[in-house]
């Protein structure tokens, strides 16, 4: 059988696709080289790290992108959610706090960055243990967060949370929090609806971000509240503001990073329970007001 010729428009697009792929691969290679050189130079350093930034907040709110911006600074030593601070490579649970403090202070960077969303409810305790530290609480509007969670975890995010956030003996620090999420979703469901995934993720967003106020972090001068929109609109200025808040000079040079604010894909996800949707809208307004006032 004779092979069918490719459409003309496909052939015309082929060079640009090849170019984009080559640029992507080259960028990744240069990025790995940059991080390798940075890590080796910090390993040789004997100086103590005296400034620290803790990144906390809700999932799907821009914390990964903020982490990458920090990584682009040659002076930073960044610990992801899965890192040497964790009790195991497949866990986000941190080692005992004293060990974490020793690792952050001995990492060799001009400053350290630790991203631990699990530790959001322990933010003040960690800051107390780390003199010279500040925290960034990232937040984003509920609707795009719920849509993003549904795309990333269309099954059961709770089971993933339990697997990566439990100690070897099975102790799950967030069990009571998830019980509260389920209870909130059930109590505010409309009619006979109960624990739909959209409602559950919206309840998770609501309770996680409400803890910013419940824990008194809105009155803690060490904690900055920053929205996803603020970060993507002005990444350089936002990063410099965080560093200034932590007493860290602005970087003279950084690895070039591209920042964009993509629209969440797909149709708007209905949060089927109006009570939950309204609560999320009110809380988002409170967060925006707190960020503007801070």
C-alpha cells in the first residue's frame, strides 16, 4: 500500500517544531549544567547559611514556579518538597526539626529555600527555630486551583497525600485535617450532593487558605502573602521583594527564566455547592485585601 503523503500544513510546521524541540532540549541541558556547577560550589563552602525562605500555602498555587525562580539565583540552595530534608526519597515529611535546621544552616548557599506545603500549619514553629527566616504563603483563586487539581489528581488526591505525608509507622499528620475537609464538604453540600470531587477540592482550598488567618500568620511580620497573579505579573519584582523582606540583597545575575500566566484549560469547573463556592469567593477577597494591606 502506498504511504499517504503528509498534509502540506504539517510539513510547513515541521521546521518550527524541530526548532522548538531543539531549544527546549538545549535549555534543559544548560539548566542542568547550571545547577550542577551551583551545587558543587556550595558543597565546597564552609560558611554557615544565615538567611532562609520557607515556601508554604496551597497546592497548585504557583509554589513550584516560585521555587524555580529561586533556583535561578546562583546564591540559593533550594530544597523541594521531596528533598534531603525528607525522611525518605518518596516522602514529603521532614526529618526532626533540629535536623532540618542543621541542614538548612549548613547547606552552603548564601540563603536557603525550603518548599514544604505539608509544613504550612507549622510555619510559625519553623520560623521560630530559624532566626533570620521568612515565609511566603502562596495563594490563588479557588476555581483555577480546583480545575488544576482535577486535571492532576482526577482520582483520589487524599490517598496520594496519605502515602507521601505519613511516617514509616503509618502516622499521618494530616488525617484530622482531611477529616475536617470531608466534614466541611458534606455540611455545605446542596441537596443530596455529598463529597463530590470538585466540592472536596474546593473545601481543601478553603480550609488550607483559611488557616493563614486561623494560625495568626496574617499578623506575623515574618510572613508574606503573595498571589499567583502577583508572581506571574511581576516575577522579578516579586522575587526581589521576598529577598528584601528576608534581608537578602537582590541578585546581580540570574539564570534566564520565562514566565507566563496560562489560562486554566478546559471548561470552568462548577463547584456544585453554592455555599462552598460563596465561602471560597469571600475568603479569596479576604486574602487579596490582606495582601494589599501587607
